[in-house]
C-alpha cells in the first residue's frame, strides 16, 4: 500500500496540474483506494462477527 502511495506521489511531482488527465486520474485513484479501504474494513468486521 505504501509503495502505491509513494508511486502516486512521484506521479504528483512528474505531472503538474496542467496535464489534462491528471485531475481525473487523481479523483479515480482516491475513489478506488478509499472504497478499497472501506471494503476491507467491512469484510474484517463481518469476519470477526462470524467467528464470535
């Protein structure tokens, strides 16, 4: 996870905000990572409930 974030940070430095797809890419990636974290949390919580 940290590797991906640092890779995104490198992309941040490489492309400035004038790049046409930059903003779209940033939005999509933040959506994906946010949803993924939520999904993992939900699965983990339901798994704990199932075991208890």
